[in-house]
């Protein structure tokens, strides 16, 4: 919740022209700084890497004095991960804390300076250091390095600068670091967020990319938003084959990243240069390697994949009860009901409003909905109200947990008025926070926490005091107007650094409407360095606190994110608008966060503000039903927009969410896949088809997993959608008799009346489905249908799929705990025989739950079946009297705009089955006559 708190729309419009002119100035007037560094020594490090010593060539004072001596550290940490670190050779500098993001430590400075070894395999004459997948090479004067792919020699990163280049050689000062890389013009880059990208998912040349966590609404295009992810994926097509790699600059300081189409430049205001290169070579392999390093995505409870409803403005408990009742009446699925700050007493964290949300009534309500299988989540902002009668504040002061300014708790203003901010870098704060979560859970047994405003957001700027003689806030006017007495803090280099990043698109001071950047955290850490880690550190503390409650799997939704946040939390894309443009933008942001290792992500369905049109809300739920995190959320000042408010939207919701709830076992298996391999739940089409350049910038369609494609309507007044189909066979999930077959990537115009969203299943896939329901709890216990998709009409074909099941409240999502089951499904058609079978790991959990398969649907058969046989755990099923077979011929969509192929084929439904999910089965039959 924010609504203009620190970036009102008028502010954006006022400075839009300034932003454009500033950006153009930055790109057209590059300034050459110095002559770079010279490599004067290099040798093998004790851990098998390389250590080098760099010396500045020509000192200058642009953005401050140069750091004269640098240490270079290079190591192939795994077969597919290369680390290149450059830092001050004489004293330690700020790095992302190792306790927040665990990783290998570089050799200590005192162990490396002046050390030489007799058997030094890397004299200055040598220039390469090769690993299994990547090669590091360097030049000595001026120093530059490159990273190449070993398999084909392709240069992935090259930091050398020529006189004609619009960027410098390496620059390393206390508050200004610059390094660049050449890039081929046909490279497709993704990432560098969080921002709202109007051009789609690809990074666009000459758009500004500033990374600095900022409470700025997502309606602001190409600006620093809530998260900082200094990582990009680079996808190139070489001779018809796609190769992907990723580059992470692990640095939490503010930075500008300039992409010119043929080069990329980092300009960072502190810390060190700590690069990690991930070899890929596929997009999925890149995300696997990336999340192996930053932390695998958090396992999510099953219920979190259901539909969520929220609103800022549910004034009392009876309103919440009415919302739930209306969803039931409209027969729209709903699993989780949320409160913004309406449940709080005076907007103070960990409190209940004694009138509107009295404890006894709220606990009775929660007992009722928990028994039904619903869940309840509330918001929590980091600012703790300054109030001597407020227990949370009292205990915080007693434990000395707040961020300091000149020895005193830093004073800011957020929703409760004057606040202090907890310092989550302090271990004592983490303990205190966990205790406050425990106390509140006893008051209201919530099922998760929504941590907002944690960039961190402040309605004021500078050093503030509580005014004397007037109430602040006084309860009139917008709650986000600063009413403290404040003065700007610009006297230190930390508040006013020599290089101005393009903060808020206007080179705003980096302490603008946040914590003063000269404030200090635990052990003297400056806010200047740790600013973008605030939400990440709060997320870790919240995760620890929730997990300690009952040993359950936590659910956390965080607005601010950093590298590694997905290991603990889900994310939503913040305050968006109810416009068609924002609907389109949401897809790119959701897909980017999958690449960032935060796969549980979604946007506010129908928009946070202002009121959406009825048509837009119809189309938005058709997209939002397939976001990994699916939630309708609206602003206090907007009209009500629950999905039942319009009859037409309710119908679209029943259709789209009805399909989502049938696909829940597929979604949950993707949740497991994300947790174990990092694979995004929602992903761009090029993840499954990396060899097709036509897909590299497609931002209007997306995949769920590897095989389910969503092609929504994103424009007003349209009743059809032009969808791009990669080669192969695609079956409509809403009518599996409908098929699309292409030999090349083809655009197809699909009918899409108001209540229709086009969702297609790709060939060679097997997906598990269930009957659906109004709650995940009931949907989960219905029988399964296994859908097998062969290439249309193929006499030879294979398909695979998987299913993961577990006790979803367990903290760990894994096999081997006695409360999980994993099934691989296989299918093959060959030599006139069709065979479908399963291989079960750890069957006990599925058997105890009594899950069964009631139907198998086989798509794309070229002939009708006969001589049917089923084996369960190797034993033939002799009684198949209840088994029924039905066939239907596949239909083609006739509006192919470019070619196509049509062959007769059949869909076969095998019903009346009672196959235990927990047992291996084999199903086979001989094929009969062609239709």
C-alpha cells in the first residue's frame, strides 16, 4: 500500500521532461576519466584461483581521488560459474554481508599483498585462465579482461576500452566505480530491475536503468523502483542456435547502468566490483546456476497458489465477512483474504483496532475460515510508531534495535506518524522482530505477512524532529504529507556523493524520502551502503520469525527485493494503474522476476488505482489467473473492484480461475521445480524455444512451466488476439479437440470473446489436472486427470511430465521426509502401440491421502485404440468393466495467416479409472484403424 506516498503522479508529470533531458545529457556527453589501471603482478591464490595487483596509470580527481592499488581475484567456483572481484588492495571495503547472502569468501587482503610463490603458473606473459565452460583472459596495460565461452569461443564480456568508445577503462574511486563491456548488437538482454519497461521484456538501448530501492509507484516508466537486481541475462543466436549466459554484479550501492546496444556500462557509487558469470548455455540452465548461487526460491504452501483478495479500505471485520460471502455466492474461487492497515490500531504494526477488528471477534472469524480451508494475511510496515504507550516501541527502545543518526534513533514519518526503523542488520533486532511476530500471532493467528514500504519509504526527507504545539499527523488531508519539522542533510559525502545516480529519474538526492544515507546501522554500517538491502534483511528476519511460530512453511510477500529475496519471499509489482498499458507492462515485470529468482510474483489484478473499466477487469483476471501469485488489490480511494462487482467479470473469473484451480497440481509441481532448480513458474517463450529469435522480445504471451502457453487479449475493444505459435502442435486447454499445428513460428488470429482467454498445451508434454473447486483444500482432494499431448497425428511420439505432492505446511519441500511423493509420467506411441506409464518415488504419502487417477486424456493419436491393458505395480488389472473410452476428432483453427499443416487425428478419453497415484501403472493398447 502506498498511493502516491513518495511519488505522486503530479510529481512524475512535473519532472518527466527533466528526466528525458537528463537522460539524453548522460548518453550524449560521455566524459573520459583517467587512463585505467596496469596489471603489475598476477599469481595463483591459495584456493586455486588467481590474484593480481593493479596500479592506477594516471591519477585524477573527477568524482574524487583514485584508489591507487587494487586487488584482482579470479576463480572458477564451479564448472559453470566464474567470479571476478576487484577491490581496494590496501583496506577492506563494503560488500554485501556474507551472513545475508552466503558465498565463498575471497582471500584476505593481508594474505595476498606482496606474497609470491615459487611455482607461479601465471606470469604476465600468460593471458588465459580456463575452466570447464568459461575462459578468463586479460590484457595488462591498460588492464582489461574478457570472459569467453569455451565451447565456441564467443566473447561474453570484454572490459577493454578503445579511444573511440564512449566509455572509460576501469575507474575505481571511493564513491565512483565504472566498468564497461562491449556487446554484439544482436544480443538480447533481460533483467537489470526493478523497473517498468514500456518496450517489453528486453532491455532497450538508451533507456535509463538505475538500481536503488525506491518507494516509487510502478506507473513510473524506466525508473528505479522497489527492488535492486544488478543481474542480466544475455541471449544470442549463433548459426540458428540460442546461447544464454548471465552476469551478476553483486553490489548493493546505488548504480546507473547504461546500455547502448553495443556496450553496457556500470556507474556505481560505492562498494566493490564483484562479478559472477553464469555459463548457461540455455535460459533454464542460467537460472538454475544463478539460483544455486543466490539461494533457491522459497517453497510456497499449496494454498498460496489459490486466489487472493485484498483492498486498502476494508474498514471492519463485517466487510471482510461480506467479501467472502459474495465470492461464495458468485461461485468464484477464493483462498486468501487480506487486510491492508485497516485492522491496525492507529496504523501501528502488530496491533488490532479494538473497535473495527476486536481480538475476540477476529479470532473467532479466523477459527471459522481456517476450518473451511481459507487463510488470512495482514500488512506490516517497518516503521515503528514513536509512542511511549506502545509496547512494540517500548521493547524496541529497550533492546536498542533502531537505525541511528548521530547516536539517536533516526526519526521518520510513515502511516502511524513519527516512526523509527528497525535495523535488521543487528542480530538483536532479528530476535526482537521474531518475538513481536510471536506476540501478534497469539493475538491474531495470521497465515503470513505482507511486508510493505521497505525500500525504505519515508514521507519526509532529512533530519526531522516531532513538532511542538501541533499534532502530526492531524487526521486531515492525505496521510503521506510530511508534517515533521525537517532539515536537509547534505553536509557529508554520504548524503551528497560526487556522482549523482539518476534516482527517481531526476537525479534526486539519494536520501530523498528515505533514511538519511549518513545514518548508521549495526557495527557502523552506513545506510549509504546498505540502503538497497533493507527489504532483503527484513525479509530474512520475518522468515525466521514466522518459521519459529509453529514450524510451518512461511508465506511472505515483500515489496522491496534484492539479489536472493526469492529464497524467502514472494513479490508483487507494487502500485500499478488500472490501465491497458499497465496490464501489458505487468507481463514483462512478472517474467523478469522469474529470471531474478523470484518466481512467486504477480501484479495487482485490475490495477491498484484508479477505477478500472469493466472490460479491463475482465481481461486482467484472464491474465492474472495465470500469474504465479494471483491477487486482486485496490486502493482506498478507488471504487470496489472485487471480481463479483460486475456480472461479466465474475463470468470471466469463473472461467479463468476455474482453469487455474484445475491446474493447481501442475502449478504446485512447478513450485517444486522452482525450489529445486530455480526454474521460473511463469517464463518467456524463449525459455522453451531458445533457438527462435522471433520470440526473444515477445512480451504479450508467456508460458506456465515449459508447456502451457497463455495468449491474452491486452487491448481495449478486441475480441480476437494475434498469437505467435512456435513450431509443433498446440492444444487448447479449454477445448482439447482444438489444435494448432505449425512447422515454423506462425502468427494465428484466435477468437477471444470477452470471457475467453486462450491457453494452449504443447506437444510432448504430460500435465496433471484435477476437477478444481472453490478452495485449494477441496480442489486438492479431487481425482486426477492425466493429459498426454502427442504431436498431432504422429505415428511415432513421446511425452513426459511430473507431479510433486507433499504436506505443504512443512518448512522443507523435499523428498525423503515420509510426507511427500514424486511421480514421473511417460508416454510413447510407436509401431502401432501406445504406452503410458508412471514411475513413483516414495509412494506412501500419496497412498495415505488416497489420491487416484480417474481419467487419462490422450491428444494427437492418429488411430483409434484396441486391445487395452492396465498393470498396477506389475499386476494386470483384470476388471476394466467400469473403464469407458470415447474419441473425438481434433478440429483445426482455420485462420492461419502463414501456412500450416492439417492431418486427421483423434483425442481419446479413458474414463472410469481408479488408478492409485501412489502406485506405478502401465497402460497400453494396440492401435486400430486410422480415422
